[in-house]
């Protein structure tokens, strides 16, 4: 019963984008739910934009995130948690304490890379009470032609956490799909490349 | 090529400096925690009272409560939320 948290220490890293798209991908294979643990409520807002009855229910997090999440089993197979943009936030701590996998999207930009340094310690602390926690850095918004995108792997090698081999590229469809309350998997040919990279990423980092 | 090498060096150096500063900070805060432990209480800010926006979204048709009916219960936390700008509502984002 994997619990997957999208965590980070910076707004705009791609936590919500990866949460809604990965959760949608998982919902196509197994019973999946998404918990919006960010007070900003972007995942809930995304869901509110569509009238479609989707196989992916989105819940607002309760104050007791841990018991809420555990209460989803055995009804669901996967729970995805979208966290606030700070490792110091209570919701992030609780999500790290209850999760099997922490996915940490990072943009190839200095400020984002510096902010991500602090996640190493947050993960180490969470492992005191949750030794099964796996954490993986994911490069998001990669633009292969820019210098920083080319150097981002070397910068992330300074952080003692594994880096997913599959990066997520910067693609307009991640934004346009969100506006329609959809995922890249629902965008037909326009979303095909994004869907393919996410399928590959999921295969790499989430046990199916 | 030389420019790229310079950028690489700057970027890697900046990561190392950030790491060193973070570990210094950790040591400092652990020391000050040892000094203040026992006579101070960590104030926990309830995230549900932090954002009126999240409340209004929660009331929308998409928002639901947990099927398990998890009752929110206030509880003490080990998290040092007192120093966190996000928890104390000072943070403005997206940034
Ligand atoms: N791979 C991507 N390509 C293009 N736009 C992206 C990508 N990932 C995220 N975005 C956009 O970047 C912005 C911030 O992403 P978001 O998922 O909200 O970040 P976070 O939840 O970490 O704050 C959003 O406008 C989102 O649509
Ligand atoms: Mg978000």
C-alpha cells in the first residue's frame, strides 16, 4: 500500500503538477486517492475545474494527516500526498512520517537547488520514526539546451539523496492540462510525450 | 566551454556552501534547544486556520472529507514550527 508524498522546500518546483499527474497515472492501474496537504489547495482547485467523474478522488488533508492517510487503506491501493513548499511545515513532517516514498521535484535553478539542500536533513529526521522512507530527487522543468539544465545533475550530486534517472521536461501541456482539470494522460497526442516521460518515471520510482 | 566550466564550479561551490551553512545552523539550533529544553513550549500553528483560501476551496463541490472520518485533533508536535515563516503565515508564494 504505497503512500507517496510530493515534498519540497520551494514553491513552483512541480509538487502539485507531479502529484496530480502521477496520481492520475496510478489511478488508471489501481485504486488511488490524492490528499491535498498544502493550505494553498491547488490540487483541490484543479479537481474543482472539471465536471468529469474521475477515478481520482481528491481530499483536503485533515489536521491528523497520518491517521487520515492510514484510514484510506484498504479502500485504496495508493495514496498520493501533495505537500506545502517548506520542509519546516507541519504537513511536510507528517507526510514524511507516514510515507513510503518521498518524491522531491527540483527545478534546474540555483535558488531551487539551494533550497533543496535542507530536504536531506528533513528526510534523515523522518527516518528516525519511519525507517522505510525512500526519497528520490526528480529534475522537473528540464530544458535540455540550457547550461543550468546540463549541470543540474552535478549540483544535485552534492545532496545525499538518489536522483531519478528520468527527468521531467518543461512542457506547455503540463500547464494547459491543469487549466482543464485534466492530466497530461487525458490530452491525447498533445500530452503523449509528457505521458511517456511520466510513465517511465513512475516505473522507475514507484513499485507497481 | 570555459564559461560552462565556470558556471559548473560556481554552482557546485554554492551547493557546498549552502550545505555547510545548513549543517552549522543545525548544530546551533540543537545547542540552543538543549539550553532551552524544559522551560519552553513549541507553539503549534494549526494549518487549518492559516489560509482562508483553502477553506473556501474546501467548501467547493470537489472537497470531501476522509472516508475514514478522521477527526482533526489538536496535538503537540515535535516540529520546531515556531521558527518557520510558512507556519507563521509570513511566507508569500508562489515565489
Ligand atoms: N514540467 C513542467 N513543464 C511546464 N510547466 C510546469 C512543469 N511543472 C510545473 N509546471 C508549472 O509550474 C508552476 C508551478 O508548479 P506547481 O506544480 O504548482 O509547483 P509546486 O506545487 O511545487 O508549488 C505551475 O504553473 C505549473 O503548471
Ligand atoms: Mg503545490
